[in-house]
């Protein structure tokens, strides 16, 4: 078992303190959430040789500098330019501007990406839960290491789309489509959120939720996703330039100990919260139904794509990121005793994730340990 660098432990303790205050005392001033955001921007954005995909993104940085602007903008219009474009146009453009215009070192690119990602993340969290520190703490392990410190391209694209949920609430279709387009310019997986402008408002009762989830579990071994051919592969596949670090998928995002492990347990937990608190959440929590629909789709996607580690992590994972906000939000509609039980469960799960994550080789391979983590600004 390895020990996370103190910078991460400081963030965990900080979130725990304000989490307890917002749940049992009073709503915390949002400036303290932005203090956390700035700190995480520095920890994730200015890391040096840290993260599972660090080397791959350095390769993309150099690769982007070789592309001409005409090819990039033609790719944005879904046209073939003078040069082939194997990556999404907007991410290539950001890299090229940082390298060719500002002559910036690579760590400034990761810093800019971290700033944009965490900005959208905090805005989403502020807008969709009364317990932002609790949700941030709940998702920190392994989310922060896979996302902001790992697969930064999908993480950035996903939070751009998460931010856009406000346009579903406001019924601003053109704004929503614009942000889907921007997010997809970072990572193609964002296109799967396009129908959510309409699907997020579809009324689901417990019977339909049960039917959809049970059918998805039943379909799991049949790999029905193959009927879509290359369509889903083009959305979810990794570029040859982005081989990344698949240890997270193999050990945490897919399963442990054969066919049943941590991900399946989390799907059961999420399903329990969906069914147990559904009636109260519909009455008391604004726009709960939107997150419920994202959760049901995420659970169904996970089981349907379960035999494919890329689909089950990239496609299902994108929706599950929305879904987990339901768990801390349940405290808002629960009785005082039930709230304490839920909060105790969340903290226990955080501790469990901390221990499990520290026991995997990924913490060392990702260089997140006290001996290996380095930062261009922090000592």
C-alpha cells in the first residue's frame, strides 16, 4: 500500500471539514469552494510527469503543432483538409495555440485545461446540489486521478456538457447544441449527450426504471452493442496517439475478482438510492428527474457495454458522472436520522476508496505518491 502525496490528503481533509459543516450546520460560502477549485487547478494543472496519460498528452502537444489551421478548421466543419486529423479539432487547436502562438511549455497546456475543466465542474456542482463539498469529496477518489489528472480530454469535454445541463433547464436548445458541439470538439463522446435535451424530461416511474435496468442486465452477456458497428467505436475509441493507462479500467472501472466487483456494487448502490428516494426527490429537489434519467441511462449503458472496457468506462462513465450527485442530494429530502446514516455511508465509502486506490499499482504508476509526485509551482 502506497501513500498519496500530502497535497491530495490536504484536499481531502479540506473537503471533509466543509462537508460536515454544509450537511449539519449551514450552507458554506461559495468562495471556499472556489478556493478549493484554485488549489485543485494547481495540483492537477501544474503537475510534472504525473498522471497515467501524461506522456500521451505530451505527444499530442507536439503532434498538434505540426497541423495547419486550415486543416483544423475544416475538421471543425466535418470536412477533410490538406492534412489528416486523427484527433478532435478543438483540442488540437488549443494545443497548437499554446505551442505555436504562446510558445508555452507543456505544463501550461495542462494548467489551462485544468482551469477550464474545474471551472465548469464547480459551476455544475454549485448549480445542482446543496452539498457541493460532499459531492466533490465523494467523487475525488478515483475521479480526480482518472479525470483531471488522467484522461484530461474526456474530462474537459464531459464537464462542458455537464455545464450545459442548465440550458436544458432553461429550454435554450441553441445554447445546448453549441456546448455539445464545443464539448465534442474536445472528445467525441460528448455527442452521446445530444438526445438528452429531450430524454432528460421523459417521465420515468419506478416500474419503467426497473424494466430498463433488468433488461440491460439480461442483455449484458450478449454484446448487443455490436449491432451499431463502427458508430460507437468511433465515438468511444482511443486514438493511436492516446494509448493512455488502462490500469484504471482493468482494476477499478470495469470489475474486480472476476465478474462482480466495485463497479457492480456501485451500480447496486445507485439503483437503491434511485428507488428508495425517488418519490421524495421528485417532490422536494429541483430538476431531480433530469439526473434520475441520466442515472438510469448510465446504469443501463454500464451493463449493456459491460464486456467492453472502453465502452463501459467511456460511454457509461460519462453518464454516471451525472448520476452520483443523487446520493448526496438524498440527504436534502431525508429525515435527520436518515441524513446522518447517508452521510456516514458516504464518508465510509470515501475511506474505502482511499484504501483500495492506495493498494493498486496505479497510484505508483501514475506517480501520485509522496515519493513520486512533483509540481512545477508547489514545493
